[in-house]
C-alpha cells in the first residue's frame, strides 16, 4: 500500500472551487462561452461535471487574483478546442516572457507533470467572467 492509500485524504476525491462575485454572470459565461451547464445548483453555488470530475462555482465577495492557473482541462486536440472557444467569444492570453511565449494563444512547454507520461505540453489560458485563470493543455508524447 502506498502512502496515499493509507491516508484518509488519499482516498478522497479532489474538487476545484472557483469564486464568483456574480454567480449569474458566471453561469452565463460557462454556458454561452464554454458550453457547460451545471449538474446541480444550490443557493450560492453551481456544480459542473466534466469527464467524471467535478468543479464548483461559489458566490464570493472575494476576487481571484488570476495570477496562476486555477483549473485546467486536458484535451486531445488543443487547436480544435481553442478554435471552438474563440468562436464562442473566449479571449486567450498572450504571453511573451523569456523562455515562455504563446503563438496564436498556444504555448509549447518543455517538460511536463510526472503523471502525464509526456515529454511536454501545449497549453493555452483564458479568464472566466470572474477573473479566474483557466487553462487547456494537450500532452506532447
């Protein structure tokens, strides 16, 4: 048994929570721009499910700093996803810093997270209506 299996947290599921200062505005963004509808709704929160994983938007008076990726999707065809989201009005971040640059919204990243078994990743980022920084990534095998 590895350490994760012996830990009560290691047996739990992880779920992302994203703040929304205006939950109705956020719901419209996720529906109109991302094509996602909540699977459950409670006062002050919306629950979404993508690929068997859940994330929630919750009403918050605090704002996200948007200075790091708060949630991301792993996709098979990043160009198709970026094109579809752009057609829906999503604006992708452009980054140009030493050693890291996006071209048409997509960056080539050397190395990768150990669990993905890839040599790199292609990635793109955008902000939701609440300023949360979201990403899409495609492992480079």
